[in-house]
C-alpha cells in the first residue's frame, strides 16, 4: 500500500529533486566549460588548468574532511 503524501511533502520532494538535478548539471556540465574558457583567457595551458582544478578540489576536500567533524559538533 502506498503512502499518501500531503501537498507540502510532495512540494518538498520536487524541490529537493530539482535542486539536486540543478547542482549536478552545474558542477558536471557548466562549470568545467566556464573554467576552461577562463583558463584559456588567462593563458594557462589545457593540461595545466585541469591539474590546477584537480589540486584545488583535493585541497578543499582535505580541508573539509578536517573541519567537518568540528562543524558537525556545532550544529543545533
């Protein structure tokens, strides 16, 4: 038997679905094209710009891994 959702619950489900779809499209399709165009304008070689993006993501992932537990303790 399927549960009947209220209008508010259904609205939140669609909002969450659309929000996730938007962020996935931006991070996988739009941002790399924008980044590559900006790197080309700055005169950075294609392979170097890709490496710089990888280094930046790795550094911020490491920082997030370090401060994540601290921030988790601070939430209400």
